C-alpha cells in the first residue's frame, strides 16, 4: 500500500515539476464588456415596425438557410475557428438564437495547422423531409478532408461524424427533389486543358446516394461553364444552390469573386441536369454599380441562399460588408437578409440592386426582440459577461482547437491556462475570442495575473490572423511587471510601447475603437484609465491589409512562450 502511495506521490510531484518547468500557469479573466456605438445606428433608430440588416454582425459570412415547419436554421463559414459552423435558429427570420456549432469535436474538425482563412468554407444546410434529416455539407480546407457531409435529426443536439465525399472543387450544396432523389452541385475547375482565363470555373452536378451518403461515381455533369456569359470571361462562379418551383429547376450562384464585383445570378432549367438558361436580368443581387463614396455603404453583396416561408413568400440571406470611414473591412463579411420577389419567372432580391439601407420592415406579425429573451443582438448593443458560467456563451470561440483544452470555469471568472504557443503560431493558441462587430466600440476585461517570468504574458489580442495582430498584456522583466503593446504586420513584430507598473491586484484592460484607430488603455484602480502607445491604426485588422476571408477578433489571451521584450 505504501509503495503504491509513494509511486502515486512521485508521479504527482513529477507532473507538478513538469508544469512548473514548462512555465504553464493560469490567468483569470472576469467582467468582460463589449459595447458598440456605430453612427449608422444612432443616425437610423428603429421604428416599431423595423429591424436591422445585417442580422448577424461581424464575421458571419457565407450564410445558408433551411426550414423545417416553422423553424428556420442558418449556418455560416468558420474557417479555422473552433468549434466550427455556428448554427442559429429562428421562427420569424428576424429574431435569431444560436443553438451551438455543427462541428464541435476534434474528430469533425481538423484545423490544428490551418491558417486562419483555411478550414471550413461555405457550408450548406438543408432539411430532407423524406427522411426527417438535416444535412450540412461543406469543404474543409484542412486535415486532408476536402468535401464532406454531416447530418442530424435535431440541429441543436449534435451532428454525426464526418463523411468524406469523393469529388474535388469547393462550395458543395445538396438538393432534395420532390420525387425523393438527391443531388449535389458545386464549384470546380474546368476540364484539364479547357481553362480560358484566370478565374474560369464551372458548376457541376452529381447524383447523391442517400443510403451510402456518397456521390454516384460517373454521374457528374457540368451545368454552367464560366458563368452567365462565357464570352465576357466571368470569374469565380461559385456558391451554387439548386431550387425547384412550379416544376422548373433554378440554379443560383455567386459570380464575380467575393469582393467589389461580387453578385448573385440565377439560371432556369426543366431538369436538374440542365441545360440551364440564365435570367436576362442578371445579376439579381449586387452592390457593384454605385458611387464608392455613397453614404452608409454596403458592398460585396452575394453568396446567397433562399428560403420559402410557410405562407409561400421568399427571403434570401447573403453576405456583404460595411467598410469603415477609410474604406477598410475590419469586421468582416456579415449576414444580411432581404425579401425576394418571385412573382415572375425568376427570383429577384427586393432592393438588392439599389444602395442598401440599414433598416427593413418587419414581416407581418413579427415583433423585433433582438438582444432580448436570448435572441442574438444587432445594431448598437452592449454584451456583458462575468465569465463565471460553467457553460460559456456560444459566441466565445478558440482558434484551431477546442477552448475546453485551455480554459477552466471558476466562480471568479474563466481561467485561461497558458499554452506553449503564442498568438503568431500556426497552431492552437490559448485565447478565447469574440468577434469584432462594430466600427466604433469599447471592450474591457478584468485580469487577475502575476507573471512569474518573462515567458509568461496575459492580456488582450486584437487578431486578424497569426501574421496581423496586436497584443496588449502583462509580462515580467527581472523582478518588475510591465504592460506592453506589440503590433505584428506580415509576421514582423514591433514593440509600440511598454511601461513598468506596480501590479498589486487585478488590472483592467480596455480597447477603444474609433473609426479606424485603436486606443489600448489600462487601469490599476478599476476607475482611472491610462493610455499605452496610442492611438494606433486598425489597418492591420482589415481584410484590405491582411488579406484572407475573416473579420477581426478580440481575444482573452495568455501564453507561456512570450517573445515581447519590454
């Protein structure tokens, strides 16, 4: 018995020694606050019969939507964020609740070594009434997975393991015909030797075997070559969705690339396998034709999906961006919604071909409850989180791995246990992220932390990618504590400012965004804030400078591999 006890004690002491040697420690974050104050919302207050679009602010791109009965479900791209594919539900298309993530297990999501804009691209969600099953099909640009599908009977109660699909290309979408047959459409390269220009792509269709959850080999056919008019050299035909109405098949796709030339186009056929005839009034949705300096600018509109309401009306969700006053895209591609007029032969987005407005009229009988009763907020809102709940809010995400690998819930806040990677690593990092959702914002958190060495740091990161970010945190040099601000651009880091501080208890860290500038502030007494090194430009948090497909994130971050020297 004593030998067993001694063996256990020795093992425990060795584990503790290993933890101490590796510098792993825990920092407690509490009382998080985020507040948006964008001028577009103060200038456009809602009337009783109105709601704001985008319905999901911040980095929620590539929306796809489906309906079962009175319940709508919506998913978004998540790239290398973990968990992946946020899923929302609504009964009225205005008030949305997040019910989780589709890909919430490491077995489903292999993004450990993926760049921030790799991972999950353009998910598609569809409900199949014939087997009462939901399908989510997507492309996972990581882990050797490629195109894949998962399914469930209840979107809020977990999804199956991944089924890899045997075809190349991206942006797959599944379609269930009213005779029970299933098909997959997707973007692909033209046949070898037929590519005519850069950006030349095709849309393919396959038969889908519902028993095997796999495409039928040899059933593929190209149904769109290039886009609406190949002679005009259209680029990046992608994001296809197939629909059926009045016995006709409609193929809707994005065209023009997910930038200033983005648009949505539609085709019609008597058969799911074509031939498909483009609508004469294409595009049916775009913002590319208007002055660059227009007020309350919305741009890049496209990559849409349609849903029919129980009473036969149609709505479309799509991505678009709202650049800041310097024309930069800092909070990423967001989820917008518009009613769709399908009274004619082809669907058309209502007011989708004029400069978009920030407000829409509520559907008949709907009350706007956004930000109340558990519904996701939009407009100018405040989000407060004490970070003491055992089950953190779904909006808190990690990068490249589960947040549960490095956090511990306590009554005093959430402990972020330092990993031996820092924010610049192409690997999982110990940071809890919240999406940036406004141009003008203020966010703060209380940090209980006393670093033991210069290798330890904890604080806030404003993160666009592993190569473009700010780090604002506490570290140590010799016997003194320092607060530091570092800017990383193109992977090259520069210390903006550092100050020695008398760290006796908790410290409050604050980031204030004003237009395109950031101010990093700290308070040792919880009342009076002092600025460090600011204001600094938010340019590296924009897609324009950093590239990629994501918006910027605010992270509660710690590391035991700090390389910032005060």
